[in-house]
C-alpha cells in the first residue's frame, strides 16, 4: 500500500479534499470526503475478497486508488458545473502517475473513475470491467440511508437507498 499512502499525502490530493470539504460544509446529503472514499475502498476490498478467483484478482492498491480518486471531480462540478466523473480525470491521472502507477494500471483505475456512475450492465469479464463493477457497487453500498436525516428529501430513488448494512 506504499503507493496509496503516497497518494494520501500528495499535496494536490490533500488540497482537493480540503476544498471539497469546504464546498460541502453545508450539504445535508451524503458528503464525498475522505471518510466516504475510504468506506468505498474498504467495501470494495471486502467484496473482492469474498468473490476472489484466480481469474478475478484485482490488486488492493488498484481498488483503493479508484475509490480514493472517484469523487475528486466534485470540486470542478461544484465550481464549474462539470460532470464529476469526467472533471476529475486529469487530476486522477496526474496523481496516479506521480505515485508510480503504470500506464496499464492508470488505464484500469481511470476507467473505473469515469464509469463509476454508470447504470449499464457490465457483461465482460476483465480486470477493467471487474474494478468498474466493484467501484459502482461499493459507492452505492457506502451510503447510510437507513440513518440519514435527509433521506426523505434525497433524490435517490427509494429502491436504490440502503436501508441496511450489507458490508
């Protein structure tokens, strides 16, 4: 997890999280700070551990990298109205490169970040598709709708709200 710890200490990562925290300070709905990012990483890791096979073995650092980077685009979303899944890609790529991730690893992680809001079925079996599916599921499962005071006014459809703990 050496590269993940590098990422957590990277000045651009920490600055972006501080900015995001400021921008969401009055938000009554789910926030997207470090706590959320780590929840997503840990849930995705647990999911991966439970279904791990020789063909489906995603490196834990890739899971953590995707989870830690997936919502950094929220800053340009709030400030410029851009979709966060695309707005965060340049920063994510820079951070991955600075922290020693190979081009192939960057491609896999960036794909997961780009498509983490996708609702389409993933019908292929590859490291890229598997990480994408893990991130999508873990991001949704990280939400504590069952104890959220703002759940009644949240835009999430009722069928997608988490009314209990799965992981």
